[in-house]
């Protein structure tokens, strides 16, 4: 993900601290911790050749990447569906790779709907998108709708009207990026209140160059986090520490579902930081989440290896 990228030599000047807990969240965090909350971690894609020989066996062919990916993660933020409409047959083959596992695919809405022209008159292409992804069946997780960086609050009625047409039996999260959504408290509040009224979530995007997108608001008792690391820069680890603390707080106060997706500007090192994250979450929150299993422990950063292979 290139969104919010900052040159490496400027990362130490970025204030990565997470905003304080919004009072808005109290209405969705009313209960005691669930005995078995749904917690899912994943990446944006499974087709990374850099992972061959690291977490995928040597000489693994691309057609077999997914069957190995599901052994290391319990979800995928499926960006592939943003670039192409997939039919039921293709989606069904992907779902088959996860058969028998607690694994969820979280597809991104097709760009022909969200990034090309108006959201009005998109009923046909939207339905074609849904015709494909429902083939995931029990492995279908939340769907996230991202509008473009240029989609400002001036088009809020267009956006809200479109969201109201989406199926109520599926879970949606919305990601907005135009700075004006976050610049004025009234506009931000209206967006979150609208999502809450529609039982839709707000994507939280944590990236160096756009700290406003790490808004920390919950509009339902579920969250969808897109974390963008910087190739194992020291700040990646301190940022993860802060996220673990916040996620622990949410889970202790009744959060029902948590989706956290690891991004990097260079995705080659996503598995390393995922191991660090999952080890922390398992220890701090009493979870038993799966994590990437490296073929050779020497491939992990030495300063972070302790405890990663227990």
C-alpha cells in the first residue's frame, strides 16, 4: 500500500501515537469481554513470491500460494476483488482452499463501483460483485467499501444513499480518505452516526503520512484495521505495541469482532511483523491465534526472535 507513505528518513519525526479513546465508542463497548471473541489477522494478498522459501515451501508455484497462506493466517483482506469481478466458480475454488478452517475472506468492493464516476446507477455491477463473493459462503467475512482519495464530503449524500442500498444481511465497513472527512468534527460525526444507523463499521487506517485516518472510532461493536508498516523500521514495533494495548482494551470491554490486516509498502516483510503482533496478542489477551511459521528461524530479525517459535 502506497497510501500515506513517508520517506524512511522522516519516520522518526512522525507522531505515531494513537488518538485517545473516543467517547463515541462507549455506546458500542457496553459489555464484559466475550469468552470467544472473533479475532482475525491477515494480509492484503497471498500472492507474494518473496514469501517462497520464507513461509511458503521452496519452489511453490503461484497457483498453490493460497493453500499455504491459510496455514499461516486466519483471514485475508482480499484486494483482488477490487480490480476484477470474479464469478462464483473462481470464488468457490478459493473458498475450497479454506475448507475445514476458521478462515475468512474480506473482499474489497470492485473499483468499477467505487472509483469510476458516480455511485448512482451502479446497481447492475454491484449485483455482479455480490453474485461472485457469496460463493465464499461460510468463509465470507466483512466487505469493505473504499471510496477514492478525491471523494470528499461534498458527495456525502451520494455516498450515504448508496450505502443504504447495500444488503443488510452482509457486514460492511467503509473507508474514506479525503482529508475533509476528518478536518471538521461535525462532518466526521455525521459520517460515524450514519454508519452506526446502518449497522456498518468504519475502517481505521494507520499509515505514517495520514494520521487523521487512524481515527479510532467504532460505529458497531466490531473493528476493521488496516495497518501500514515500514519494512520493520523500529517504529513498526512500538506502533504494534500501542495497537495491542488498544485492542486489548476493546476486547476487555465487549468488542465482538476484530479484523487486523498487515500492510507494508514492501510486502516482503509482512510475515515478520505479523509474528511479533500475534505473539503479543496471544500473551496479552489470552488468545491462541495462528501465526506465520518460518521455514528457518534465522530469517526473522534477531532482536525479535525470542519467544516467536514457542
